[in-house]
C-alpha cells in the first residue's frame, strides 16, 4: 500500500481514560513554571516524530510492535512467545483497520503479508508523531488506531519527551516534559496517598486523645519550625498544624512525604522523639553548633557529637553520654516549659 492518509479523531470526542500530561516536579526549578503546575510556557508545544535507530544502513523504528526488536529477543523464551502473540494480535488488528488487509496472526508468513505496518515501512512510521503542550492530549485506543500505535510506542520508549508512566517520569534523567497517564495509574497513585494520609490522621487523632506530650514532640520532629512548640502550646493549635502538615500544606509540600514523615515520627519511642526534638532545638538556640570539618559540637565544652543529626541522636542515646544529654536537656527545657 503506497499511499494513505492519517486521520485522527478530534480531542473532544475521545474518551479521557488515557492521556499524555505535562510533567513537572515542584521541587525542581523550571523558570518558575513549577509554581503554576506548568511544564511549558503558555502557547508553547513540543513536537517529536517516532524514534528511529539506524544500524548498518538498516532503519528500525521504536514502535513496541516489532517482534524482531532487541528488547523482545532478550526476553526469556516463555515470556517472548507471549509477547510475540500480543504484538501480532495488535498489528493484525491495526493492519485490518488501517489498510483493510486481513492477516492471520498465526500465519508463518505474517510479516511478509503486511502492507502497511511492516517494521521497515519508512513512509508509514516516519509520519507517526506527537505534539504536546500544557493541556492533556487524550488517547483513545479503542476507537483511534493511531492512538493505539502511539501508546505502544510510548511504552517502548519511542518518544523521548514522554515517559511511559508518572512513576517512570519521576526517576528519569533528564526529566521528561510529559508522561503517559492512565486512569488506573492515577487512581492507584491517589489511593496509595489516601491510605497514607488516613493512617497519619488516625495516628494524629490517637495522640490528640491519649498522649498530648507525644504529639508535641512529633510536631517538633516533623515541622521545620520546631521551636514554635512548647509544653504550653494549646493542643488544638498543634493538632491543626499537624493536620495541615499531613495534607502537604505545611513545611513539607510533598503530600506523600509529609504523611510518611508523620507516620514514621509517630512510631518513635518517647526517648527517640525527645532526643530528636532536643537536637533540632539545640541547633536553633546554638547550644550545639556545626564547626570546621562538619562536626557538630557542644558550644560550651566542644564535645564532638557527630556530623549528621542522626549521629548526634545516636551519640546522646549512649548510656555513657548521659551527662551531656542531661546538660543539654536542662538548657532546652527552660524554653520548652516557657
């Protein structure tokens, strides 16, 4: 089949279960765009054609629909057979939809009988492209064959600007501008966070009702501004601040990290909580300070406590260092009791 026309459905008529969405990391600077939930400036688009690798004059497009691709050949025998069946089934359907050519997936001459989706059909594959901006690009593989092709290509790494999932986007370097989002992944991500948040809120409620002192120390440990909390801070104030913190609206804007941090702190013993809070406040009030070489030392006696906060906590927990611990506690508790 020498000639054909690519016709795709308009965005507004497509189902919205699968979409290419802009990816931005709030913790990484991107010309200030991260503050507005944007990956690109308004009106800017990125366009990319399907990746093509050329070895010894032979072109191979990264389609995810080629059983001769290296990533398929390297699969264990059992998995490879399943993958080949999946590829042939998809290609057979696409060939039927786009070229009106019916080819049996089990035919020994399957690839030779294709007229459009042959792996070396440069005229066809070179026209597969993506154009993405700040608005989601919806893909409907059930009704638009070209969307199905794009989804397989994205999952195979055929477009450098689009990660195959949100999880993949977070760990890819350099950071991609977009990622493929499915309703299943979105729901799974939201459910995972909801479970963490609810678990954190249960811990918050339990400490509010049964152990106000522990809640005060937990607040000191997780909140960057630890010195705002004393034994005389109204428990309702601490509760409200921690509720805000757990929901990612406090000093930790990453909701998942905030909930995880609170849960982790709530599981610490009272001794560990107290010593962690002590170290944070001692650094603030300069009863201990960081000296040359990175050592954290007591200001009055110059005792080396460690180079990181965890090391200082471990040092102060040692029975033989009780005198140092008591000395620091006596200084800080005057503020805690204020």
